[in-house]
C-alpha cells in the first residue's frame, strides 16, 4: 500500500484510514457531516496526493493535448486551467482531467488516482502514434508530486499568509507558480471539487512535511480542519460534480453525462470521437445523467434501479447520499428520454420498495 507525503500526519490525527487507488488514505476524521459543514462554512484541507500528474512538453505538446481531450486547448493561455475528458475512441470516456497550460509547449495533465495506469497507457499509445518521446516529452510525475487541496470560503484568505504573490482575487480555473511556505516553484491553482472555492498546492514530495505544517498553522485562526475522502464525495455530489467510475466511465459519452460544455465542436478541434459526439448532440441522446431528490424516506446508492410509476426500469443510480447542506437525500443517475424535465416523478428501487423521487436541476446546493 502506497503512502503519501502526508500519511503520517493523518495517522497521528487519528483519521480512519482505508485503501483507495493503491494508497492508504484518510476517509474521515471527526465525521462526514462535521467535515462537510466545515468546508462549506470555513475551510478544510484534503490530501489529494494520490492524483496523477503527466507533463506534456515540446513542439507537439499542443496538438497532442488537443487531440486527446474534448475541450478546446486553443482557448487556453498561460496560467489557465481547463476541465476536460479523454474520449476512448469508442464513444466512452477514459477519464476526466484538468489541463494546465504552463506555456505554449508545456502542459500539465492532472488525472484521477484510480486511473493513473490506464490514462498513462492511453497517453503513451497516442504519443507513439504522434511522434512524442515517452519519458521526455510525455512524462509521468505522479510519484514525485504531493498535493493539498484547501477548500472553503476562507481558504484563499488563510493561504495568502504563506504565498509570496497575491492569491485572494485569483479567478476560478487559473494558477500561478509561486513560493509557498518557503517552497519555490510550487503550483498554486484555483479549480476545486467542492463548490465552495479554494485552492490546490502542488510541491515535490520532499517538501510535503513543510507544506503541511505551514498550511495547518496558517489555517488555525480560521478553523481549518483536515478532511477525509468521504466528505469530499458528499461535497462534490451536493454541487453535481461527476465522479469517474460512478457518473462517467468508458460506457457513457460526455454528451449523455451533461458534459457538452467541455466538448467543443469548434474549428480545428479534431479530438478523438468528435464526429460521434457531434452526431449524438444533434440527434439528442437516448439517456442522460440527471439529478434527483428523494420524496420518500430513503438514501439512494450506486447501482439502485430507477423506475417509472408502472415499475418499468428507466435507468440506474450512479451516485447518492444524504446532503448535509440541503438536508435531503439526493442522487444522480442515467434516465431514459422522456424523464429529463425537472419535477418529473421517478421511483428508486431500494430493496423491495419503490421510493418516490423527482428530477431536479443540478446543482443541489447553490451556496
């Protein structure tokens, strides 16, 4: 089991640890609801060092990233970040990811922890076809980098204390190279997976201890708490963010998943599966990922069947939880055409009972 640069801190703090994507990771500390509310109202720090980082460099870097991702990389400028996904060549999604543009010949791809090997193999296959040198122009730095995500409305105010450049007014989905806690050449970005603002700080593993101590000290006066992966999941679901392996996968398209906004059919953006996705968008998908909230008492879980009033199966739950800030059981799932509109009545099959629910617009929590 791999350990991150921060694992010893989680253990010392008494976190409930469990295997996740090959790492020993903190699932919760004081409890999911307590941690969830702390992030929404103040700030919390997540160890997300298990995420993967690939560098793409050289004269072919732009064309490589443009081909492999659905968003329009040409719209990026230095210091900007894009949310995107890798199409798999068969109409599905290899993974969703972040694309950082360092300069016109340097990009950082940040991928999901559970998909690092899969994504790396996919990138290598395409790199060889496009003439990029693996190990030099395409480089896997996942085992060399650690990352803390400080999330919540007070996050940037707290972190400004340890950063040498202004960060409190940074735009969403931007980044800066900065000295953080005395660590030079750190990457400080503002993407977030909680819907409550905040930042991510990337440094080398050797600087992990220094970063952790500085972040905890800077956040102390604001009520900073360490947060586990369980609350990370409830936070992201409350604002309707997709989780790979639940809401998106190799068997669903970005159009079906409501990710048409990161699938750009602009001139010059000839990404993998473009024609297939463009046709699906024009003809309208036969199933879509939709949010719903429970009317009857019960919590939806991944894999539960979604039915109509007559008991006919119309879809399947992909994610579900009890949402602390809206005080309702919520979920997302793929449903058939005809059940897309808000307030449409559906039923979730929980064991032998069909529990009433209704389609709602995402996000569930609007802050």
